[in-house]
């Protein structure tokens, strides 16, 4: 039956509509058999890219992975080394408190900035501790997953032998031969590989798989664990460290008690009751100076402090301390840091009664031991008397060096002592601690010296002079004894730091020089008999892999009486 013209028009319209819809709508990927199931079409032009939201947990996981990456650990390790530089350039309160005082006096402007940044206590500052703590967390975060992975790898058996060894590095094979016992050949190969330190496993009775070099990763882990050990030893053990300073004059003694230290810098867990009881007496001090080389006359060559030590329950011992040779006494190390002169000064009142008589250490100011000392006499005179003195071991002839005294040699050849006198409140009776090696003349009255009509006092050994304002007299003894500055250091972490440092070195060597490789030996049956194939695979940089495979092949082929193909 023929269709009407209207029905034909409707049919054509429907077909064109279906064709248009087919061209406009994209085909669903899941129904397109020519595309993979995970195919994703590129977004249309000008379509905004929407990234997934991480959320709090996602960001924490991201920052944790960044912190515990090896790259971050190496960067923090370098940052710690860089942050420690100020501690070696600027005196530290913990080791050189007097040096800090002198540095602040010489650099008042910079000192305020450095003090605000905590540079004078570099190793206990907030910023150094933060870097230190981040490095510790980073290393631990690196070590723990790597250790777990390494333990699992040690339990894993060597992988199966590849089908085509010819594609691997160092491939060699023997000439085919009849009558070869495959089982015996593979057993010999396994024995040779084990002798060379390989872990082995047989596959199918016609091949052996071997691998070695896990010691490389073990060395890397030991290296990083030892770094953590050093951080722990220094960080935790630092609380038990103490460093004290003591100036000892020849003939005087020092006892290891808290009250006998001139200054001490204890750790946060320091216990004075834990001080090991001992004492030492400085019996003699010798200084040797250059006398032959005209360009270096007066240069120190050697310093030696002769001491007598006494430990309870033991006989006294005569020992020596040198600049680079500390004395181990009890559980402390006694270092010789400096030396100088301690003139014996005696002050009498107008009636001749002695009100002050003792040796006064003068702190060296230059290489020729021009030294400054402070004398404070709060009682016994009509006024409190303070004196700033300069001692010159070898005064230069005024005809050669001018009127101002100057020392031209550190030896005691032509000694002279000059003093400036001040009266007023010395601040010794207000209950506040005062620096014995400093005198602030700001609120004192100068009664003799450069700023007054009364000249300063000049004394030579054995000489006596009158004090200004009729306060009395002052005498300098004939002999001028020497003093030494001792640094007493107790560090219970020395053994552990040394042990971990050795492990760091050994772990680094192992990680650098132990190669990690796999070697396979396979028996192949073919025309002409059985031949053996040898090949290896490097797990990292291994320039000697081919040489190692060839050595295994030579030993194995010789044991079987076979020859290697050229």
C-alpha cells in the first residue's frame, strides 16, 4: 500500500532529527567499545578546572610527607650546620661569659641586636632548637618506613630468573656440551654465588637466582639512625653538661665544689650534689717564648701548668696541663685556656694596718700581656677605694716608645704597675652580685689619675707609694706570680657522641661502596647439548657489574670444564 505524501515528509523529518541529535550529543565512553573503560575526554574550551579539595587531613598528610622526605632532611641538616656558624664567631655565655662581656663593651650597637636574636646563646636559642627539632622529626619520619620496607625486603626471596638473559648487562654464556649434569652445574653455581655473598634460590632445577647488596641499605639506615643518636645525645645529654671557669694563681688550689667556681654554666638537669670531689693545686707555670727569630720575638711557643691533684681515697699525683692536652680528673676535663700575671698588692691605712693583701689577677689585653686589673677595698679605710690598674710585664723605654707606658714582651723583664684611684660607693654591700674584673667609675670620684691634678700611682716590684687624699699606702710585692685560667668541663655524652659518629662514618662508607646487584645462572638445553648463561642487573650505580658476572661465569665454567664463548 502506497504511503501518502504527508507520511513520507514526516518520516524524512524524523530521520533528519535523529541525525542531528546523533551529531550533537557525545557518545558515552562506557558504551564505546573502541575506547578503554577509563578514557576521559578533554574538557571543552573555557571550562574551569576544578581541583579536588584536600581538607585538613589532606594538608596534614601533604606537609608530613614533605617534612619526612630525604630532601627535606638533607636541607635541615645543612641548615643546622649553617645556623651553628654564629656560635663559633661570637662568644657564648655557656663557654666564655667574660668574652661575652668584653664583646658587648666593644660592640654596644651590634650587641643589642645579637642579644635580641639569642646569638650569645646560639645552641639553646629558639630558632636553633626549632631547626634541631624539625631535623630530628624528619629523620625519624624517614627512617621508620624505610626500616620496615628494608626488613620486608630482607625476607623476600630472590626474584625468578628472566626468560631471556641475553637482554641483561654482562651477559655471557658457555659453549654447548654433551653429557653435562644440569643439576650438579646449578648446584655448583649456587655454591659459588654464596661464597661471593649472594642470597640464592633455585627455580625449576635449571636456574639459580642470586642477589646481594642489602648491606648498602643497612648502611644507609645505620647512617641516619646514628645521626638521630647524635641529636639525642646532644639534646638530652646537654641537660647534664656543665662548664665552669676558675682562675688559679701559682701556689693556690681549686676544689670541685660549686662555691669555688668563678663562674659556671650548668645544664637544666645539673645537680650540685653530683660534683665529683677532687682538688688540684697549681704548683708551677712555665711559658716559653720565641727568642731567636727576630720577626717573631715574644711569640708563645708552649704553656705548661704543673698541678698536684688529690682525689679522695687516692694518693696525690703530679700532673701537667697544656693548651691542647687537657687533664682528665674525676669525670671532668680540665682545659688550660689562658694565663697572665697576678701581682700581690698590699694596702695599709694611715696607721700602717694592713686592710688588703692578696694577689690580683690582671686580665691580658694584648699578645704582650699588657693586663688590666681591678682592686676594690670596701672596708678598712676612711672611704671605699676602687682602683683600675694596668700591668706591663716588659715596659718599653720611654725614650723609645714615648711617655705612655707600653709592654713590648710578654715575659717579666721590666715590670711596672700603674693605678688610677676612685672613691665612692663600690656597690659591694647592696646584696647584688658584682663582676670582680670590672669597675664602673660613672658614679665614683677620681682622686688620682689622668683626669685629676694628682698623678696616678706607678709601682715596680718591691715599691711602695702613698694613696691619694691621705688614705694610706700601697705596696707591690717583689715577686709577681702567674695565674692560669682553667675551664672545667663535664660532658657525659662524649662516649655516645663518639660511638654514633663512628657509626655515621661506617654507615656512610657502606652506603657508598657496597653495590647492590642481582645475578642469574641458567642452564639451557639445545642443539649440541647444554650451555649455561650468566647475566646481572644493577640496583643503582654499579660500574663493575659486568666484571662481577664474568668472574662468576669463569669460576663456574672452570668447575664444570666448560669454556666461555668469546
